[in-house]
C-alpha cells in the first residue's frame, strides 16, 4: 500500500508589513525654523511632494513601517518634504506615502559663461 504524497508547495513570499502614514499640521514659520538650512532645498536635491488631498501643506509626515515600532517623521513645507538629517528620501520615501512623488530640483543653467561674461579663445598662431 502506498502513502499519498502531497504535491510540492510553492514558497509564498511574505507580504510587506502595512505602512501607516500620519500627516499633521504645524504653522509654516515653525516648520521653516525647525528645518533651518535645509529650507529651501538646494538645487540638485530630490524632494518628495505629497498628495494635496492630504489636506496639509505645512507640518510633518510620520511613516510607521513596522507595526508597534516608532516611525520616522519628516518636516513638510508647502507640500514638499525636503532632504533632512534622517533622509531616506526620493523614490524610497515617496513609495511609502500614498499619492506622493519624488521630484528633482534642477540645477539652474549659468546665465553667463564662466570667467566674467565673455568667451575668449587664445591662439598661439
């Protein structure tokens, strides 16, 4: 007599833990003061713009990635989370916050050529 054998079971990938996001309001001037030299964001940096439907433009965004553990809070100014000390940022942070997108702050083109305003060509001919 043979014993029936269960078919092989494909391993199931565990689902990532649910992320909880809390947005809270603070006065604009308070948040700018807390950010210090991190506001405004420097050209060449990446910021995260939250969905305006959140209803808060200035304050904080707390992300709790592990249930029961402390989260991380980022300051929010004008709907934008600029780079900060605990910065993970960019696409990684935007992916955790529903409706958020990462945005690159472009580096402005110089208005005049380097060296004072005029291109010069020297020749030894």
